């Protein structure tokens, strides 16, 4: 499988939403995302203003993405289509996000459900749990080396 991770473009916004709404764990519908202010227009604006998202593609088709909040030093999202899990795409997407944020921040962070597979994924990548946020969520941080 030949996979490429590249900077996201405006043309990727529809694929980003397809990927985000296709995941099994931490699933959110487009309506639920919109209620949180995460709309195609908001993502398009973010991508237009600054490099902040990466797309993993296989045979030219987007199958995963990561996205960061540059100002806050936060990894905002890392998602891979279920049928493409286990191939290292999430790890590669995380590497892009971390490298980008570490150019601007000494410490970066993210939040996820403590009981999720994502929690174990982040721990395996060296993220440290620092705070229970209630309702089963946890904050992770990672220091620049």
C-alpha cells in the first residue's frame, strides 16, 4: 500500500468530513459537528488562513487526516477511515501535526476519552496524561525534546 501524507487543500474539505463521520469510535454526525461549530465553512477558512491540516491518501484517495490549532498548540483531530487503520497512517499524521506544533510551542496538548483506543495510541507515541477533565475525558501533553 502506497500512502502519502500531504498538506490539506480546500478541495479536501468534503473528504475530511467523510472521514470524520465514518469513524466508529468517537463518532459524530455532521449535525453534531455543526452544533460544535465544526462546519465545512469553518474548516475551509482554517485551511485557507494557515497550514493546519494534513491528509493521508492511498492511491490518490484521502483516507485520514490530522488537524491542529496553531495558536493553542493543540492537536485538534486525527482520524483514519476504519478500513485503513493499522497501517501507520495515524502515526504519520500525528508526526506531521506534532512536528508542526513543536516549531511554535515547547509543550503541546490534546484531549480525548480516557477509555478510548485513541488514549492508548497517544500513550504509545509518548503523550503523558496530565488531567482528568470529567465525563471520562483526559488531557494529554507532550514536551518538545
